[in-house]
């Protein structure tokens, strides 16, 4: 899955980022490497919460999982 991430530099150092496709998905890091690691965790946690809150699928519906 590819997601667009908006990275902002902090004036006092470090970075913070947001994922517009996932409302409420934000994180920060002192270095770009740390920011990327934190982004992976933030995205995984956000998707997990979204899945838990998802409406049940009707009996006649089919669910497909796809790797994008």
C-alpha cells in the first residue's frame, strides 16, 4: 500500500508528519529515520482501529483482501 505523507520540519529540530488519507494519523521523530519508523507504527495502529470500528459485512456480501 502506498500512502501520501506530509512531512513538516520543526523549527527547534526534528519532524512531524500527517497522513491525509487516514484522519488522525500523525507522528513525530527527531530524525527522518525515526520519523519513518514512527510512521509505520502510526499507520498500522490507525488501520487496526479503523478495522475494529468497521461495520459488519452483510451475509450476502463478499470480502476480498488485496495487496496494493
